[in-house]
C-alpha cells in the first residue's frame, strides 16, 4: 500500500469524528470527547502533510498544453 500514512490518518480521524458526533455512547468516559477534539485536529493536519500529488513531475501549464495538443489532432 503506497499511501498507508494517509489511510491511517483518515481512519484515526474518522474514529475521532465518531466520538465527537455521538457523545451519548461515551458517557462513561467523559475525557474521550476532549481527547477526540485534539485527535481530530491532529488527524486532519497529518492528512494534509502525508497526502501528496504523485504527478509532481509536470506543471499545470504542461498538462493543459498537452491536452490542447491532443484535441488538435
């Protein structure tokens, strides 16, 4: 799996979101909601840091130019 870091961050963020959107299920653990807020912020930040564009060898202008030439043929 090439993008395991992004997948892991997404899974952790989804679990934190579940805790935040259904606090009634976690009444026994009132600290879970507080921790989930920080996990959610950290998970979103790590998804932004771990996610990357795998087509980083070309620029937007080169991509648009190539599609223009393909249409002209």
